[in-house]
C-alpha cells in the first residue's frame, strides 16, 4: 500500500499591521477623551454643588 499524498501546508507570517496600531490609538484616545470629559463634568457641575 504505497500512497502518495499531496499535502499543502499553509504558512502564516505574522506581520505588524499598521492598521491595527491605528485602531488601537483611536480606541484608547476615545477612552481618554471620555474619561477626562467625565472628570471635567464632575469638577464643574457636581463638586461645586456639594
């Protein structure tokens, strides 16, 4: 029983994709803007009323 099989091996090369870096930058930038917006709201509208 002599079988020859054609096996294709898919090789993946891990690349540093610049679009992933851009998406992460925008995401964390949005987090920072929201965070500082909440802090600004608390300082200007909540704390003076206490």
